[in-house]
C-alpha cells in the first residue's frame, strides 16, 4: 500500500499573533492550541506511522498537540529535521526563525 503524506504548518505562534519577528523561537498562542484541537479531531481516524517536525518550539508543540501519542517512543517516533525549519523573509533570518538548543527543547 502506498504511503500517504500529510503536510501541516505550525499553528499560530506568538510571533504570528503579534507580527513580531524579534521573539526568539516563539511558542503557540491559545488560538494556536485551539487550532491544534481542530486538527487533532481531523487526524483522529488517520493512521500515522511517523511524524517529521521542524526543531522549532511552535512546530514541536503543534505536532504534540495534534498527535499526542507521538512522544518519541520507538513504536511511534517524532523525528526532528532541521531541513524543515522555517526561514526568514528576503531580509534574512529573524529571531523567530532561530531555534532553541536541543537541551532546552527537551526540558520543555
């Protein structure tokens, strides 16, 4: 059976809501978490074997909210791929597009 690939952009982050790109690696807003609940319901009946995620807080939080069973367990892994990381506009990389160190992400 061929694989199905679902692409999901992160939910609303603090940087999106405030239009402030100077916030380093922003988290999700309350609206962003609510958006995840809607997506969780849409994916509830889908079979997901593997989740690839950008190593940004907003992307990780989105994935964990949508796929709460994707906790890095060997049977249901979440793979962080820097190649999926969002890049800044033409003016260059902004603080909101700079991720946190792995130890900080693991702690959160």
